[in-house]
């Protein structure tokens, strides 16, 4: 897998129909594979990618995709880099406000005429001023409680609503298909009610089924008559309905309902970057020590983003997230496992 992944990086072929491309990303140095980890090359303009050599990987602009989003790659699902499986958006809500900030959709205050907030990486929590994106942080490899980890920080430029936020991403050697996201605000930020890190592209894998401790719920049941081209309204689920492991950790789990992706029929106007052909996977959030007001939240779409092309099989889940009242240093875990939902749930219960 590691040699295959390195070969894919070195090949560096831009897929046709990528959502948004940048003219210079292919000239950036490919990442290094160091033991268990993928890390950016140092001392030269480099691709900003980090993660497991045999598992999940994250990246930042200028790799293909919209600005203001963390890219998530899953080569273990036979889905070749730089095809993105999902994104993580930053969506802070100031104290007393109702509307979110949107890292992908707001205009940059640092880069004229660019949509999407600028993100940059750091090896520590001090990089509140923008760093050169062409020289991404290496990430810090260290042992924590006896396990090797890879840690980096992702900062955002200030939001229009006054939020100034960043996140720490941490990978654990024994958990190749997930990573920890810890949310923070930095000096000068407005107070926050929430800092939501939202998985924003469930339509790529056509997630439709939510798994709770006593039932399953389909997006086709939640929005049986929705046929619009916009996002649905948000649907909220209390943590009392969610699955828990023996430690009391809460799981918010979603998976596709299709048995064979190879049989999917797309309309002629469906862009290639939406036509997922990789392996099936289960996507999930985990929250340790959940706040009593923690909720699972989803939105749905009937058509693919920015198009009128209907999603094969009907409406599916787009945003998948956990909403918990903001506390500096709050930890969440996001994962995309090749296990079926039943296998994954079996692991949780055992």
C-alpha cells in the first residue's frame, strides 16, 4: 500500500472535472513516507498532505478542491489521490448568533477576489498569523501514552462574524482510518456558542442510512418528497438515540445503502468528480465525554452541489456533524472505515 500510495503521488495526474483546480499544485514536491506516516517534504514548495501511510490522509489547498476546506483522501478504498472522499469545513457560531460562518463560502480577506477562507498549517498552536502555504508544516511525530502519533495544526483567517479559530489534527498509529480534531479559538476572537467541524460531502459516497442504538433511519424517510436543487433544512438527533461503547463514547454513524457501486447509473450531466467508484465505507463521528446538549446534525441534497444532476438512488446525506457547545480544546474524532456498518457496530459493542 505504501509503495502504491507513493507512486500515485508521484504520478500527479489531475482528474478531469475536478471541482476547482489550481495551476501550480502539480509543481509542488510530493510528500515523504516516513515509517507509518505521510508528511510534506521540507525545504521546498510541497504538497500539504498528512496522515497514515496505510490509511486516511488529509490535505489543504492548493490541492484540487475549494478553498476553506480540509480535504480527506482514502486510497485504501481504491480511490486514488487527488480524488477527495470528503471535506471538513470550519463553521463557527458567535455567542448569541443564529447564523454560522462558512469557511468554504465566505470571501477571503487576505486574498483578493478569492472565495473560501485561507487555511495554513503549523507544528504548534502559535501560528495565528498566516504562514506561507507553499511550505507546509511537517507535523510532529511523538509518542503519547506509548503510541506513536502525528500532530499538526490548521489555522483559518478570521471569519466575517469575528470568529478566529483553528484545529489540531492528530493521527494515532493504531487507528489508520480516523483522526482526532480538537477545536480552539485564538486571541481576538469573538466568544463562540459553537465551533462546528462539518463533514460536508456525504453525497460523494451517497450516504443514506443513519445507525442508532435501536433503529436505522434513511434519508429517503427523512425527506421523502424533497426534489429541490438546494440543501434541505437541518435535521437534529439527540445523543440519547446514538450508539455508545462501554466507555460511554457517543457514535454518529452513516453509510450508503447501495450494494454495488459499479451498477450505479449517472445522468449525462453528472460531473466526473461526483461519480464515486471506490469501495463501500462507513463514515462516523465519535465524541468522548459528550456534553448533555450534544446533537447529531445532517443536511440532505437531491441533486449534486452546484448542479441540477439528480443523485442516483434519491436524496442522500450531505453534511454529517456533531454540534456541541463550544469549549476551547474540545475533541472530536472523524473516521471513514472500510468495515461495513454491521462490522463497525460489532466492534463498538465488543
